[in-house]
């Protein structure tokens, strides 16, 4: 009888922490599980995003490379094989070709806000404007995007669970993307919870954009 082979060794230390949860959020937004059951691919045009992902998973030995983005340009990529981490991501709710099929993600309550910040840095956006309909009316929105209605519903329910805000979901006729939007007071509440400390990982340009927008009306994170 043949002896069983050695157990696979993981590249990633699968231990929940704020940084680990943030990286899972990033991967949920911009990552891809290959169909071979082993390889993982994280792609971004933002170098800091890639560096944050590598650092938060403590996989500095994995190189950041380049690939074509499908529009004639180039973007950064982190690709590596890890059967154990792949299986872990499947167990918490990720799948191959997940963009339209993703639903709930099994995140420990303690780390949900860190996961949410990673998801926001990957698939979220923030925008602001002066509303010309009313004098001195400044509006701003925090938005999460997903091609999966189930995922956006789950996200809304959990944000309401942890922060007690409702937001609203919309989808234009010609768009394939659902948008979960939070305006002004709810947005402010959400942002202060996501950026709950200075000692956390985040995408610098996105947080700077938010701080500069809020400064116009003397508001701070």
C-alpha cells in the first residue's frame, strides 16, 4: 500500500486579523480563483493596492508582475498557488467566476469593518458635489458596487447590523452593476466606522480624496 503524500503547505497564514480581513475584502472585490483549484490571482492598476495585498497576507516573497488588462494597457498582478488558502476562500463563500454569483461571505463579526474597508478600496467609490438646487448644499456619497444582487443585499444587511444605517440600492436600466449608496449623514457614519483607527491599512489616495472633500464643509473622519 502506497504511503500518503505530504500534506500541502500553505503560502498564506490563515489567521484572522484586521490586515487579513482587509486582504480578504480586497480579494472579494478584485481577486480571482482559477478553475484548477489551486491558483489565486489578484489584479489592480494601483501599485499601492497590490503592495497592501501582499503585505497584509505576509507573502512578500510573491512577486508583483504585469499582465494585459484587455483594453490594450497593462496592470499589476499578484499570482500564486495555495491549495489551503484557495479552499479557505471557497469555504467562506468565494467561487470561480464569482462576479455575478457571489452572495454572503462568512466574516467574523470582529473583523467585518476591516473586510468592508478592503471591499470599499476594491469595488467602492466616494464622490461629492455642490447641489445647485439648494444654496450651500454639499452632498457626498459612499458607494459599493457589485454585479450580484445577492451580494449587495447581504452587504446592506450586514452594514445595517453593525452600523445601523440603511442606504439604498439602485441599478440603472443599461447597467449590469448594482449600487449600494449611502448619503451624507449615513455616509459619514459609515466612513468613521470603516476608518476606525489610524493604525489600519487603507488605500491612501481614496482616503485622501474623502478627507479633502469633507474638509470643504469642516468635517473630519
